[in-house]
């Protein structure tokens, strides 16, 4: 399917690996120019080279900006590299798992800054330009924990739920009539470093072996497997497509059927 976004320009956060990289990969395969962002320069530059090789069009550019996008300075660097984005995929790394009794105010503020306020700042910086040009797609990578909170991910549960509430209102404001959509993409269990860290934290808390926890997690997924970054990226690319222009303010769950949802 031609998604109708070739030649557009996207900003993709956390794109050096994992789900962010999967989104960037799907977009460059659709002929989208991408600016990828992550803190680690070495991994980001390696991702840039892989994306250049995966391009469907040799004229498509892939730029890498190694900054912390959760800071004002990082965001300034991103917009200095390219000003007008048609597509924005927000994806800050999730805060660490743990016991809420051990988190102090600074840890809470850091989680809110990364997983709520940074996406809001990126939306604020780009949405009006998108509306003026008549096309815009914003996809926030959040978590299935927004719908089914996970006990050891309290920092993430709180910050991402705040973002979800914000998006619910903004997506349904005047920008919707100007071709701009904002949706949240909620990953369940995907084969990422984040999944490994969460399982390690759960093992530490329960005293169970990681392998046993992994097997139990798989048993609870109707698809009987974990997702992969490439298929996640394909969902993201669809949400950025012209075909998805009538979808906005939605929480799109990709979890292999784990969460029962409603009908």
C-alpha cells in the first residue's frame, strides 16, 4: 500500500534502536525524509547508516542529531537541523521500574519531563505549522500500561497517563479540521531492552527467575509471542499515512491481544 507520505519530513525520537528505530525504518521505506534523535551518538550514527541503506528513494535524507530531546537545548538543536516537520514521532525512554516508596520528587519530575512535557513541547512547536500547510501527523509512543497499569512502572504509568489526557483534548481541537491528527501508539510486550529491564525488576521484586517470568508473560499473550520493532514501525507508518486522516485522538494498542478492550 502506498501511504501517500513520500517526500514528507519526519522527526523521530529515540530512534537509535528498538521501537523508535522501527518507526524510522518504516518511514524511510515509504520515502519519508527523517531526522532521528537519541542521546548516544555512536548508536545513533549506526542507525543512520542502516536507514540510509534501507531507503526506497536515494534522494531521501536521513539526518542524525545526538542530543537529549528532553532538554530545551536538545530541542533547539533538533529544530536548527530542520524547522518544519510534517510528521513527529515522540518517543522518550521510559523511566526506570521500581517501588514507588523509593522514588523522590526529582525522579517524578524527570519522568514527567521526559514522558509528558517533552511530547507536549514538540506538539506545541510543530502543530500550528502543520495546520497551516494542511497536513500533519503526530504519533506519541506511550505504553499499554496506560490502559493496564503495571505495578513496577509507576513513574511511567503516571507520566504517560497525563500525556494521554492532554492529547485527548488537543487532538479534538481546531487542528483536526486542518488535516492534523494526533494519536498515541501503545506497545505491549515487544522484544526490546525495555522489556528486559522490566522483567529483571520483576524478578528482583518477586524472587522468581527471569526465564520463568518470561514464559508466564508469553502464556498470557493470545498471540503467544512478543512483538518486534519492525511490525510496530509499520503500525506507526500507517498512523502517519493519508489513509489514516480520519483517525485522531486515539490510543492504538499493539499488544498481541493481551488487553481485552471493549466491544
